[in-house]
C-alpha cells in the first residue's frame, strides 16, 4: 500500500467500512465532557487511566473525536496506560449547534484555554499533545503558548494557502472537503436559522472559492490573505517552539516543501511513504503512527 492516495483514502474512508471492535469499545467507554472557555463550549471525549500521563489528541480539519485515526491512536495510547482526551474543535463532531459563531482556523485562544484546563485537571504535570494535519497546526501553536506540553504534530499544515491550493488540485480531495464543509454550514443554519444564510456558497465549486466566500461574509478578516496569515507557521513563527513534526515525502495534501527552514528547536522526522497522516502498515488498516506515538510519549511514562 505504498501509493499515497490509497494510503490517504483508506485511512479516512476505508477504515470506516472495516470497523475495529476494540476501537469502538474504547469509544463506548469514554465520557464526554463540556469545556466552557472564553464564552465558548467545546466537547472532549475522555478515557482516563489512573496515574497515567494525559495525551490530548486534536483531529484534522473537519475531523472529530470519533474519526477512525483518532480512535485508533487513542485506543493504542489508552491500552498502554495513558489517559486520553480527544478534543473537538468548534463546530466539529456534530457540535455546530453549541456555539453561534462559526469555526475558523485562527481561533487558537479557546483551544489553548481548553487544553490548559485539561492539563490542569487531568495531566498531573505529565501531558502530551498530538495533532493531525490542521490539528497539527493547532498543536504547534499550542506548544508556543503552553511550552510545558510534550508536543507532536503529524503532517501539520504549515502554509495554509499552499495546502488549500493543493487540495483544489485533486478532484477527490476537493470534493471531500467541500462536502464536509458544507455539511457543517448546513448544520449551523439549522441550529441558528435567523443568523446564517449560505445560499450564495452553493454555486461555488472549489475550496479556494469557498474560503474567499467564508472570509468575506462570515469572518472578521479583511482578506483571505489576512486570514491565512493568522495561522501560517512559515518563516519565524515557530522560533522558540519545542516540538516534533512527523511528515511524509509522499503526502498528497501537504507537500514536504512546507517543512523547509524549520527552526532548530522543531525536530523533523521524515518518512518516504505514508500519505497524509495515514501510515497504514497492513491490509487490516492498522497504522504505524500508533506505535510511533507510544514511543514518542514514553518519556512521560518515565517522568516522576
């Protein structure tokens, strides 16, 4: 399964058609908590191991706490004795009804407050953070705000504009993200019918066009460039941030070129194959990332 598109699609879609009962049992045993921070309510699914270090997982854009890769990684960590918190970003995971304001990728303050609250309540001074794709971008920004966290970003989006245009170059990924983004907007419209009207977006057929529409009509940013700049991690944005990035040279969504010129304090671990944070290693659709997380966060197990 070395083909990067096969890796990426099977990781996201194929695993849903091949459910793994341990992962489902792991989710069934989780407890959902509400996090009220900065006048916003977010949700987190918790599986706690007594005296185990806490690992907080942030899914990618339009992913959620029950995404297959999140469940797989969470289950592997929990089975190894870690406590696991799977955080849903605003509007993600069927939570569009919980806050009137729309999600945008620059909303770091509410995520920082949520992670800090989880760290204080369940971390016991030993907390790790892993984010996938856009969640990896959030994780790297969180590492800047909360430097005591042990942080790993898997295939993080460093340059959001480049990532968007790369999605639009592939019809499969383009349709996938357009469909999921519109589903969130429709859910928002149902929850707040007098506040939102997304009718003009129905004629738009690219992620870039939808982004321009979103920024113009449903954000406080003057331009799309200003929006991207708010969470772009290129240049000197990561100077002073201590974290690790796992990336693949064959990632079809985030080119390896995005990781050029990282500051020395951000360690880059590159594989030749793996697709977009998939790293499937068997036809049972297991992922090599799960063991990678166990190895990376093992220092937390050793801490006293």
